[in-house]
């Protein structure tokens, strides 16, 4: 208001940076947040390197994107970057580079190159030890270390950016910094990171996103294979029709897309190896449910968001839910892009399609559970016809669910069981 006297009260750099270390990241999600930045910079190849060195271990996240000029790099290292994000850009708050990095280390350096023909580097460092001493937002320029020199080597041939983590106090506490346990821990974190990135960015790795070409992501030079929770190459899965919902908010309305999939039971998977791989990091029961994507990047992998409970009988049910960045506030996306909450309107819209999906998943599970016992008592020549009848039963259920109200659907099945019990049994109804 006009005429009021204002005082500038800058936050304590030492206090604030210390608090921001505990914003909720773990090692894998912090790395994923930096991969977001690389994809936003147009990178086609991203590599995560972990290097165990007694008392000097470090992590590098490199990309072949556009790189950053001096001014852009200074802005990138500001807490709360002063820049606008384009629609469906993976960044959000301007905090991820700093908060994700400092959740794991005390010294963050960014090495960047923009010129295609000239190997000239911008090197800037934020060091929490220095900030704790000066209590100011100091960025130092052109520091060096073995890790920073290796980062430069990665950019000798072409533009790009390398993020360097040193002083890994949250990853390798000092008492373990030179032990075999520390070496094994860093190796284990690299393995977990590979699994996490293969899942979170599976659409980018598979080349399914609008940008066209696949994004190659490597961890310690091992190229990742996309982990798609919906097993698109499995012929025996059941894919339900996509449903599109309009969600209104203060800026207008946006689409939310839902599609349910019933994965094959174990005995109908293409191989036992693929069945085990598709069980996911948390295994079948906990991987059932909603896979929520923000701008094609996975932010929730499994669980029913309070719409129903985890059930052994519905472990084959998975569903994708897609929204764009214009609905970030409605879905309450957090800084680490690890948490999302369904808006009340969306929760209401999802109740019926999720129930329908789980009915089919329950049926697929029960059919599989009975397969072994029935096979032992069934002559070999009739097993193929039995499987065909069960397939007809699944298709009939799907058609009834799609065409009728749930009450009508239940009535039709009840009537069929009463009038033709043997046929209903053969159809697994």
C-alpha cells in the first residue's frame, strides 16, 4: 500500500539451507529431479556416475543438453529460480537442483558448456560449509577437484551440463567414508537408482513422449531398459477403453485421462522371467493400483490413493492416470515430485472405473488360482477349449461392465448362474 514503510528482511542463508536439506528426498528421488532438468534442457543422453574414493567419493549427473550460459547458471543456483516454466515442462518450483542435491551432499558444483566448437566451461559451486561460515548466498567460480575435472572431461566433445555432488555426508557418513560398507552402499544406491529411473522415465526411454526420439539414460554406463508397469508386449493382458474426464479449476478446464489394464496371471505371462520383472520394486501386491503421470513423468507408482485397499485378489489391476502441469495445484504436487493428492472431483469420477477394473482383475486372479487343480483332472484334449471358454467369459464380463450399470451387471450374472450353472462354471462367471 502507498505510504507504508517497508523493511527488507533477508533470510539467514546458513539457517535456511540447513532446513531445506530435509524437504523429503532420498537418493533415488533426488537423482530423478535432476534428470527432469536434463530432459527439460533437451538432452538425448543422460548418465549417472557414482565413484567411491575413500573420504572423497562423488556423484556426477551428466547430459548432452543445451548447456547454460553464465547468467543462466547463476539463476539456476538461486533458491527459487526467477524463470517461467512452459506448459508440461518437468520443472516446477525452481528448487529441485539445490534441494535435491543438498539432501545428499554439502558441496554442489555445476559444470556447463554451450559452445559447439569451443570447449569453454562455466563452473560454479555452492558449498554449505562456506555458507555456514559466511551466512551469505555465496557462489564460487572456477573451483577445481578431481570430480570437477572429470566433469569437464565429459564435456570435451560437445555441449551439455554435469552436476557434481561432493562431500556426500548424507550418503556416506564420515565413519563409513573409507570402508567396504561404504563402497557397497554406494553400489547399492546406484542399483536402486537404475530401477527407479527406469520406472519413472519409462515413457521417455521408450520414445513414447511427443518429443519423438528415445532418451538414453545410463547408470555407471549401463543403459537402462524401460520398466513399463502395463507390460505392453504381453498378449494376454486386458486393456480397458480409455476414459477422459474434464476437470475445472480457476484457469479453465483440463483433461485427466484414465486407462485400466489387467495384467496376465502368472500362468499366462510370456515367461516366468517377465512375470518376476513386472512385479516391480515393491512386488505385486503393493504395485497394484494407480500410476499417476504428470506430463508423462511418473509421480506415483501403485496404491489406490484411499479409494480402496490393497487386496491379493486385485494385484493384477493397474491403471494410468495422466494430467498436465496446469493441474499441479489441484493435484498438490510437491517440490520433490514424490507426492500427489487426487482432487475431490477426480476421486468421485474414478470410483466406478476402478471398481470395474478390480472386478475383472479379481476374475483373472481366481481363474488362475483354479487352473492347476482343473488341469490335473481335465483330459489334455479339452484344455484348449476350456481356456477358450474362460476367455469368452472375461470378454463377456468386460462388455457387460462397459454397457450396463453395476446393478444390471450383477443381475445378469446372477440370472446366468441360476439358469445355466454348468455354462457359468465353464465361463468362470
